[in-house]
C-alpha cells in the first residue's frame, strides 16, 4: 500500500504542507481532509487527494467524484471512511487522478438511515426538495467545496482551471448525470458508468408524459430558478458506459424513484437496465448531444481495469485541449 500524507485542514494557510522540489511537482501522495464550513456554504466535510507527481506552478484540472457509501447509515463516520477509501485507495476517480497527476475532490455527503428515501448520493428529487440546511441543495454545497478547494490548492502552488472534470459509478454516476444538467457551464468533461441504464433526458415530455426532475426538465425552472442550459449541456464531452451483464436496477426501489416516476420510466424507457440504456442513447444521439457510449461485454455492476483505462484515456484527451 502506498504511503499517504494525511492532513486535517481547518484553515486556508496550507503553504507549510506543500512538498516542494526543484522539479516543481508534489513529492508524495497526500490526502487533505477539510472540515465542514457552514459559513462558506457547505455543511459537510470533503477530501482532496493529491497524487504524487501533481505539477506545481502550472494550471491543471480538478477531478470531482461524488461519494457513494453503498448503504444507508446515520453514522457520518462510516460515510467519511468510505469517502476516504474512494479518494485514496480504489475508485475510478482515484485511478484517473493517480495516472493523470491531477487532484481529486470527494465530498462526504451523508445518506441517512433515519430518512431512507433521501438518496443524497444520487441527488434524487427528495434531496432537491429539502429545506433543512444540512441537505439543502447539495449541488450548490459541492460547488462551494470546489471553490474552497481551489483556494487551498492555490496555497499549495497547485493552480486549478475554472472548469472541472467529473466522474462517478452507480449512484455517483447518477449524481454526476443530474448535476451536469443543473450546472453544465462548470464542467469540462464527465465520465459515468453503472447508472441503471437511466439517463436524465433534456426533454419536458415523452409520449404524452411530463418528465419532471430527475427524469427530465419539465419543472427545471421551478426547482432551480433558471432555464435549462441545453447549449452548454450538449457540448460537455461525455463518456458513458455500462457492463453488458449489469442488472443492478435502482429504478425499481422507493429510495431511488417514487411510484409515479417508476411507472413513467418502465413504460416509456424500458423495464430493464439494458433496454433503458439503449433507449437513452437513442434520445441523446437524436438531440446531437456530445457523448461516447460504450458497452463492456462480460461485465456486470462493477468496474474493470479496461473500464478505468478507457476513462483515463478519455480524460487525458480532454486534458490536452
């Protein structure tokens, strides 16, 4: 296991932690754990993984991967432990950050057992209707974490570009898909996989059914107090992938979708994961949305080294632009 320099950060003055060298690169894998800052607009901790070799005094791109604990629990410690593992040990984002030598940000959003329908890690409708400060507009909280992280990284002589990369798998892939609809102007490129075959659609209705968030954009203006920016959304480079044997289907469970949402999806997009994935691809391609779709044979609801490599190469290509 590689050595990680772990730093608990509660303030901006991080210059003392910078690992300088004549080559102007970070000298060891480092983990910054930043405590929540309600006065700055985020009510949860977040983590920055800085891989060895990250360039200093040069502008690079921040990668953001939302956390996905994979289960509900009221223990924020368990969510934090899972987020740290995701950031520093094994995830698509960690693989990308390590190979591309770019920082990775992972939020520590809870997924409470006391509110089992609040699917925070997928940014579902229940979350977007929350008024409690802790859960309200997690998308905006994540943006404030990113703004805060840019300042902290700048103090470490790591300059971050205005737009960022995003990636996610399973629930976090769904989070990224939905987040990209709300803030398309912020994202340089994104890669998502294992998302139940159901992509959010840039459509107000389908076959006579109104498509509210998170299926479509019918009530987008009401929820977010702005119009959907289709121009920016369609131009985001997207790498969207699924395993051909993936049958993990959150659509059929109440924590992910309501009964009415489930009915619309099953009847209009497909009752199975793979059928939905094909139909969603067709809708994206019909609307000329910039996306590369990939199905990996003999793969279920998990990631492989081949998947990771494809995502790394995708981001590498975008990093050069």
